[in-house]
């Protein structure tokens, strides 16, 4: 350990490799940073000697319009990717708040996508290859630039959600999609959470083709709104919206209804709850709850224990935001096994594994993986599961 | 290169222990019984014949775990085998050991429509799952051509594809979680019913690992509502070039068909001689396009695709108006491999992939190779994914032919990689393509893969000698000059 923390802002992969190699040789610890939008997530890092700021590694390496593939350096922001693709009528179909700051590498290492994964899959599903700088400063690659590719282990997936514990992502190869003509969101307010969840369940089990289906808590305790996103051609969106409404309200009527066109890549209801940069003094947590269990979990969750809640029916995930009080934290922990805390202010965070730990067999494996990939513990030490 | 026939036989002590775990009727150790487990569907001229010490047919995860513990205690390799339809030798016992056959682990344990999830034992046959789900209006999307026979576990091991990957992705995109018996016998779960599990989720790395990291005993898979409607078109072209350009043009127009298959003249003749599917005999290439989704969208896109195909030179476009017509158009494609027998008694399939935009060049190269090597090559493949399947047709009895076939196959694969492609699209690496991987990766890349192998399988018990190039030993760990920190 040195007394001062050096800030590195490499402008090339070879410069980053040199920085990593010298850290490796000196036994120095590095903290890798993307856009900082998910810094509050993960366990606290152990003291480090240097910070590597990835933002200058933001080049477009390869973009093939016809092949629907894009390779970018990991420090490129989502909005810079959006802008590039939009000019060609394409897009990256991955939700993320703060797209102007969030980097693709940071988002991948955080392992977080949004409700649109119902239709398009998660960020991990659109990555077809990756380049990773390993702990001895070597540039390594896996996968490729083709959408179907069996060529050894899918190593990119090891780094998804791994908080940089196993290496520094320097490049991601992505599948992109045509930009839809319209993105619309239908909002239907129901008289309670159970009716809103039922309506959502009918939609995901139908042959309708929604992009995302979730319910969101409102200002009043019994005020629950079903949000259904539909994307595609204007005629498709119009007819789907109509049919979604019919299916959603077939058992009980909605109190209120509205339809809004969504702008750019934003998904306001999700962005509001998942934006960790706005969570000062708040807890943001994410519970893995399949749609079939969401009514039970919502029933067990005391309404005073959250300020906002989004239940993503399509992905089986519940997001909860509440004031940073120990009693709320314990209440959430008592309701579901292994909640993941995306934002947790000190002192609540200290001593807690925000991922909820791991079962014994998986824990042994994760330690062995860390020993193999980062034997000298130079990368983001402390942040991953079990403080790895 | 024919591999040696391993002549080691199981000791009575080991067979007794195995019988104790799975029942005597579910242990195979005699020479005659093991015959069926010496090969899979790969070409034995490449992968050879390898007899396992014993094959066992467990019915539960617990039995698999006990077999794995036993194998570790005796320092024997283990490997999984589903239905033996693999084309790359992944399920061949190159180092002997105990083969764990999943055929009896065929329970569909749970289906939850609202969670769009099913939990299955990995011996479930791919098509059986979709058949089970059909009454509920659901299906399991990955559909390799062998789906009537292949197991979900084999699909997971190979990260299998199929004709519908263009829109729906490969197997890895449809698995939420897996239960794995690690080498040594520990049982772990990765993932879960949620679509994403921040923290650790090693599901994605174990898919495609060909049982070299452990044996997947249960899978939680994503299921989807059946599309409301399907539209099928068949377009005839007078050149492969024109058909290839039409593929790219369709996708560039913002339409993602659920399948986009191409067949060449050799294939069309074989199909028509075999089953008379009604394909245009005078065409040099045909494209089979399938669209799916809500009825109104399918109808609209079908008309747009027909226009694009004509604009790009289609001589004739047939549009299926009824379900029966659609099935008829697919019938030819599905019968294509079987129909090749009319042309030659044997075929060798090269599974390789290029970026879709490079298809015209790749197809011209296939023609050149056929001419230079005096071989008949049929092409029937997933054009939308750029996934080529050149089928080299030959008669094994012709002296010297095998060398020519394998040489041509190697050259095709190498060229596809030069065009930005990969060694395999969907059939796996096994022992068929492991020595081709260095065309894509270097030692540092293999060492990254080796770290994964060593972490999961410190004693090298899980399907050894697969995936890694034969010249690369994943256990020859480069000793670090820096003191290692033990992460306990």
C-alpha cells in the first residue's frame, strides 16, 4: 500500500496493460471505474493504491450495419452508443438509467439490465464476445463478432456481474437491433397490487408481444399502476396497445388509463427507481421474486417500509426503495432470502455482504476462481460477493 | 486419425460400487453393451472409437453426485452423455472413465407459465419439452435439427442452436439456472428463476462447456408463449450470390425473421428426387423465410419480405397461405439431410460461421473448394445467422477420399475464420475442432479458459482432453512470480 492514490486515465489498452502490469509486479491494488453510476452498488472496496478511470477508452472498434453487430471499448457511454446506432436506425436494446454517464463495461460488470429483458434478454444475452485485460496485464479475448459462436468457454459471461473481480473489460462485442418506429407505454391503474399483478400475469402468458411488463407503486398506498411497454411499427403498437388493454382489464376494470410515447432509450418508471446516483440516504434493493410469488412478497412487505416499489413481472425481480433505516433493512431481509442491496449508505453497509453471500459449494468455487484469475488481488478487491 | 480403442475393463469392485448407486440393471460394463457408448454422431474418422470403463444410467442428481465422488476416489474421468447425437465428439470417452448417461433423468419437474419457466432434468428430450408445453400455448425456443432425439443436457453442453436462433438466440439465452454436480461430487445451483441474478451467476459459463466443468443435472429454462401466427415464404434465385444478398437486405430493412434458411442446387435436386416437396428444380438457390408474431404484423412483414426478395432478384416467390402449405415448404428443408443419401452414401458436415455480410464471399469459396478438390458439396444452412453447413458428399469406399474431404473441410473452416467467423456455430468443439481453435485464439486466451477449468475441476476429472487444443495443457499452470493471496 502507498499513501497516495494514483489516478490513471489510460487512453489506450496498451497503456492500461502497462498500468496493470506494474500494479501486478508491485502488488498494488487498483479500483476500476466506469461512469460511476453504480459505484454505490457492491461491497466496499478495500484500500487501494490506484484508481483506473476507463472513460477515455471509448472508441468504436467495429460497426457492421448489415450484420447488426457493434464492437466498442468498455468505457463508451450508453448514450454515445445510442447516438451512433440511432443515426443508422439501430439500437442497443438494454435499459439503464443515466445513460449519459453509464459505461457499457461498467453496466456489464454490475450485471444489471432492466424490464425490457422480457423481450430482448439482458445485456449478457447481447454480448457475443469480449476482450479482457487479465491480472498479469495481458489482453485476452473470447467469443467473436458473429451471432452464433461456439469456440471454447463463454468467458464473457464470467465477467457479467462480477464487479471486475476477475479482470478489466476493455472491449465488448454486441448484438444490436433495428430501431423501432415507436416506443409506447400503456399505464393502467388498478385498485390494489393484486389486481395489477393479475393483469400483468395475463399479459405475459398470452401471445401478445410486450417489451416489458411491470407494476409500480403510486403516491397513495393502494394506488398501483401496470406499465406495459410496446415497441415496433406504428400499426403494430396501436393494435397491441388495444389488445393489451382488453386482456389486462378482462377480469377487473382499470381506474385510470394513459398512453405515452417513450423518448430515446429512456424507460422513466424503471430509471426512477434504479438510478442509484439519486439514492442519497436511501436504500435501493433488488429481490429475486418470480412473478408467481410477487403477490405474496408484496403482501408481506409493510407499506411503511418503502417509498417506491417496482415489480418487474416479466423478469421476476422486485425493486424497493426506502429510507436508510436499520428496521427497513431487517424487514426486507426477513421477507426474501438473499436480497441484493444496490445502494446502502454507511453505516448500514459495514459488515454486510450486499449480495447476501453464497452457498457453501458456490463460495468455494468463487474463491478458487478469484485465486485463478486475480491471485494477487489487484482488481477491485473487496467489492464482489463474499468480499472477494 | 483413428483413436485407440481403450481396452481397460472395469474392476469388479468398481462395478459393484456403481451398481450399489444406480442399481445393477443401470450399469453397463461388458464389451457388447458398451459398444453403443463408444461413439456419438461425430465422424469416427476424426474422433475415433473410445470405450468408457463403464456407462451408468442414474435417475437422480444424488446418484450422479455419488458416481462423481466414486470416480474422484478412484481417480477416474467422468463425462455426461445425453442422446449421443453430438457431432463433435464431446460425449466420447477419450480417456475412458465413467460415462454418465442422462437418458433416465427425463422428468419435466415444474412448469410455471406466469414465470415463463420450466424446471427439467437434463435427460429430457428437446422436442418432448415443447410437446409438453404445447397444450398450454407455450414452447421451448432452441430447436436443433436433431430435436426429436437430442437431450436438453446435450444442448446445454454444446450451447446448441437451430434454425430459430436468428430471432430467439442460442441455448445460452434460454437458461435461467442450472444445478451442477461438480467434479468430486458437490452439488451447486447457479442462477435462479429471475432473469438476472446480480452477484454470482455462473450459468452462462457452464453452458457450452461440454461437461468439462461439471455435469448439469437440472435446468431452469425460459419458455415462451407460442407465436400467434407464422408466415412462410420460399423464394427461388438463379445464383447463391443473389440469394445471399437478399438475406442481408431483408435484415437491413429492419425485419428479423424467425428463420432464414438457404439451400443450393445440389440440395434442391436431392430433396425433389427424394420427397418432391415442390421446390423449384431449375433454381440455383432457394431461401426459406419464416416470420412469426401477432397475425397483423406477420401479414404486413410477409408482404414486405416478398417485395424485398423480388427486388433482389428472386425469380419466383411462393407464399404459404395455409398452415399445411407452410409445413410443406418446411418439409423439404427438414428432409434435406436425409435426402443426401440419394447422391452419395456418406456426408461430412462442416459447421462454421461468418458475419452475414460475408456470405456471398463464403459461398463462392465453397464453390471453389468443391471444384479444386473434385468434391460434391451441398449447402443447406442457417443463412440468417451466417451459419454455414457445407455438406461434403462422398463414398467412403473410394480410396483416398477421406483425406480430400477432411482437407477441404479444414480449408473451408479456415477461410470462414479469415472472414471474421468462428470454428463452430452450434455443434460444439469436443475433439473434432479443438485443434482448430488456435485459428481464433492464442495461448493467453487459452490460459484464461484454463483458469476456469482448473477452478471448477482441480484434479482434471471432468471430460478431460476436450475443447482445449491437444498441444495446450490447461493444467500446466504458469507459476506466478508474485506471491499469491489465498482468498479464504
